[in-house]
């Protein structure tokens, strides 16, 4: 949520739109934690750009419908605009590296397939009501959602459990037939850019955390926002003497306060907190 505030939640929403999310996006802080309701096909649509060199291709569910006699009664119309470059480098590089890490050493490692270049992300909502696994390789994305029709909680189902097992079972059967390549690199990198080594990445994270006060060079805690005020000395107390009784002074009852009137709720259709 803090990163979303730094870059602007409206910019996060625009990026989601550019990647293919069409559902309503609320701009409250919880949007960064997955508070937006989306469909599995939207999730597959968004991840398609990661699997396709940063290019988004419109997702669809039905290509053609034929009668039992073979007559075509529906044919999806092709779009003239084709693929759209939705994300460029080095941002695509960083995203793919992070999502590869989910498969090698993160919550999706149980779905890893030997010899395959894979990226993925798991997701689990509060009270275990929804569990997600969205993963991809070059040019091919699969999104898995597990939940109940009545939106009640499941027993400890996370994105890395049942959804990951479903995803792996499907991909192990599908990938040999598809002859899917590795995840493409996408557009050319900016001039002079070189990929950071793991050590450089770790040092960068530590530097961002401690700023100009690395550990061991200052006595001030670098995570403190400012100097601490000394705690006031405790006041001396005198115990009551045996012949001294505490004095209880009656107080006047306060008049009851009027309950605040409820304010009218704004129309969400005109609410600026929605994108």
C-alpha cells in the first residue's frame, strides 16, 4: 500500500487498465492488497503481457461455434489493431524476475516444472474465501481460481495449495503439445542499462532501508523519524496515613449528548475514489 501511495493509486489503476483489467477499480489504499474484484479471464489477460514481451493481446472465450452439421453460426471478428505494447523495459524485466522467483523459491514453488521457464503469483483473500494461482511461460498463461459459489470460507486453502496443484497438472499436459518457448525478453533495454547482480540488488534494498545511516556508523536508529524525548521522571507519591480517609467528591451528571445525524452517502457513480 505504501508503494501505491508513492507512485499514485490513480497510476496503479491506469496500469491495470492498460494491462487489460476492465472491472471497476476503487482507489482506496486496499487496492494494492487485491481489494478489486476481477474475473479469471481478466487476470489471464493482464499476465499475458508478461508472457508476450510486454504486448497485450485481447483475451476472449469463444472463437467459433458450429452446428452438428459443421455450419459456422458464430465467428469471432478479428481486431485490426492487434497486439498493444502495454509494458516496456526495464520494468518488464523486473516483473518477470520477481515472478520467476515465486516459482523457484516462493509460494508457488510446488508448481514448478523442471526444464521450464515459468513465472507466477499466488493469491489468498481474507478468511480463505478465494485462492488464486496465475502462471505463465512464453506466450501461454493459465489462471486458476478456487472458491465456493456462496462465497463462504474454505478450510486453509491458499494459492500455493490446491490452485497450484491444478495449474501444474494442466500445464504439464498442455506445454508439450504447445511447444511453448521461454519467457521473451521484450523490448530493448535503455542504453547503458545492465542487469543488477543478486548482491547489488541486496545492497540496494539495504541502502533504501537505512538511507544515509547504515548500521554501525551512527548511534541513532536509522528507522527512527526523529530524536526521542526523555521520559519524564515519576512523581513521588505519599501513602495514605491510617487515620486519613480518601475524600470522595460527588460529581454532577452530564446531560446526554445528541446523537450525530447520519450524513448522506455520495453516489458511487460520481465518486472520485473509483476509476
